[in-house]
C-alpha cells in the first residue's frame, strides 16, 4: 500500500492536535466544511430553477 502525502499530513495533524484539543476540534472542522459544502451545492443546484418572469 502506497503512502500519499495528503494522508500522511492529515494523520500527523490529527495526532498532533488530538492530545491538546481532543477529537472535537477536528470533528468541528469536518462538520463546518460539510455544512458549507451542502449549502454551496444546494445553491448551485437550485439556482437553475429560478424563473425570470419579466
């Protein structure tokens, strides 16, 4: 199995922040990114349904 630099960086970041902050910080970041991604995806998909009734 190959090691990818991004996966190694993520594992190192999680392991260095875990003793200090706990897993809550990483979970909070993941949830915020996920919510923002859902909002942006919904906006992108729903903007096509806008009607121009002039």
